[in-house]
C-alpha cells in the first residue's frame, strides 16, 4: 500500500515524502481511512508503531478539506491530550512536520514552563491544540482557551494518562466539549479502567489493533543478565565499554536511583544525564537533545519521564531495574527496534527481581533468554530482599530502597567476558 492510496491531499503527501516515508505502517493503513470517515476510533497501538502520524495525517486532511474561520479568526477544532510534556512536544512536532505545506496553525501547552507564551499563541488563533491535562485546565479556568468549537478529540496514550491519575482532569475537560464530535482513543494496553473510559466516550468506535496488545515488539532482541544488585553498576559500565555502545537508554525505578547512576557512570568516564520528573523542563529538553545528537552515551530515565521519548532507531535499552508494573517493560523496550529497525533490550536482574521477571514473562508470553557475564556471576547464596511495590507516582516521590539503585561495590577482578556474548533471538 502507498500513502497516495489513502485519500490524503498533495500538501500532506509532500510532507510525508520529505520525511522519507515510503509506505504507511500497519496502524496508519488502518487508522487513516477510519479517521477520514469521521467516526470514533479505539486503537491499540504502542509508541514506535507510527501511531502519531496515524491520527495526525487524517486530522490535517479533515481540517484542510473543511476550512473554518469565524469573524476572520481561526476556530480551535482539534484537541489532542497527552500524558506527558515530552509526548505533547513530540506530537506537536509531528503536527508541524506533516502540516508544513498547509496553512493550519497549532501549538502545544504543558506545565513546568511559563504560561504567557502559550496564552499568546492560543489568542492568536489556532486550528489544533496539543495539551497535557493539567495545563489545559489551568488555562481553561483563566478563560484563556475556549473548547466550544472542538470537532475532534484525541486521547493519546490513554492508559498512561489513567496511570498518572488524570482521569478526573480528563472528565472535567470532556464535560465542556461540544457533544457532537469525533473521538480517537489510543492506548497501548486495555485495562478495565480504559474499557470503562472508552465505553463512556466512544460512539460505535472502529476497533484497530496492530499488534497483540501486551506483546513485546518482535524486532527487539531481549536478553537477561542475572547479576547481584551491588554489581549492577559495574556490569553496566562493562557492557557499555566492552561492546562500545554509543547510545543507551537506561531505566531505573526511582529518580534517586537515576541520579545516583549518572554520578557512578560519570566516574567511569561514561557521559550520561538523567531525565525525570524532578528535572526542569529545560534540563529535560537539553538532556534529550544531547542524547539524540550523540553527545551523551547514556540517558537515564524513569518510566514516567521516558514516556513519549521518541528517538529513531535507538540501538540499546537497558533495564537497570525491572519495572514494578509489567506493562512498563513493554513500553520501555518499545524505545528500541522502532519502525522496522533492530534493537537490543538488556535487563540486569538481581535476585530481588525474580518475581517481577516471572510476571513480565507471563505478560509477554515468552521466556526471556538469560546470559551470565563472566566476572559478574550472581552469588548463589544471595538472599532475596523484598521490593516494596508501591504505585509508581507514590513510589517515585519517596526514597528508594537501597538495592538496585546503583551499587557501590568494587568492580570484580575479572571483568571480562570469557567468550563473545551469545546472541539470543526471541523467536
Ligand atoms: P510513533 O509510534 O508515532 O511514535 O512513531 C514512531 C517513529 O516512526 C517516528 O519516529 C516516526 O517518525 C516514524 N514513522 C512514522 N510513520 C512512518 C512511516 N510510514 N515510515 C517510516 N517511519 C515512520
């Protein structure tokens, strides 16, 4: 199938061609015609599937075919809600990229930065607004934004919005939208809560599923390295140096763990920065830009901060700590192996995390291959310590358990692989 078969007009097709896309991804092939038809949509799609263009392209098309102005001013006709600032910024980037040969105007609003430039941008007249729920409600309460003309609502990564406690905010926003509108709901997973939200929001939606929900991306090679918790940091430095990894996204469970790991890696001469909720927006943007530009070897992230990070063809993802919530494993490794390229997702698993690993393997319906690295063999007499499983946000705001958050023990004498790593493919 070609983009030209999908009913998109020339200015949009030109922008797609300039991006170098030759054919639509599976979700795009299904969602573009569905959105153009004007009905509601319920799409199961993870980041990395091309879902953003899947809703952005047909939305742009619908707006240009039915241009509307009121007393010379543009009407705000599309609202796209996302859980995080990073994702909001990336969606807006896509809107600008794909809409660059149209005269449509858009902006993005999120918290953590001054509201005045956002208020000005809205006042100047917009067709599309990309927003995180909190900042949108702020500006609504200040009467700086009117949603009376919204024709299309997108909830992107709806599962994550609920995980982050945005349900009440979403309901407040829904309450002021015009009743007659098109609703598009994208979610990587389908919990009972998401189903309830979809039931209340969507009107006979078209269902689109491109991959089995909760299945890990098949282009990703996954590997477990069993290791003692105190040896995780030396093992990570060893893997990066020995394999000459140049761009590694590392996940820790806590913000404190992320900061601590950055300090330890720096001592080993590995350039790294952390990206998490306690960092200012400008610090996060800089870290991400430096990482994308290849100036940083390692970006250490917590799950919430990493949500929406979009880096093409990221070669390595490391789970320094396994996530509390098994679904996050799928989201994390989805950062690599994107749009058809291969990626490697490595998890450093200590004895405390064996139950989490079992839960993940159950979710993805696959036993993950394990490889012990010589010199980093786990102590057979080690005893598991319980990991307190708290809700993510709560847990991120508290001090982490000491284990797994960046060990300080010396590097083992023999830190070399005895043989080249055996590569295990998941299928
Ligand atoms: P998303 O799932 O929306 O985060 O998109 C994942 C990545 O795939 C983004 O970096 C897009 O630029 C890229 N992408 C989207 N659509 C296509 C396409 N049709 N062909 C190649 N790459 C694409």
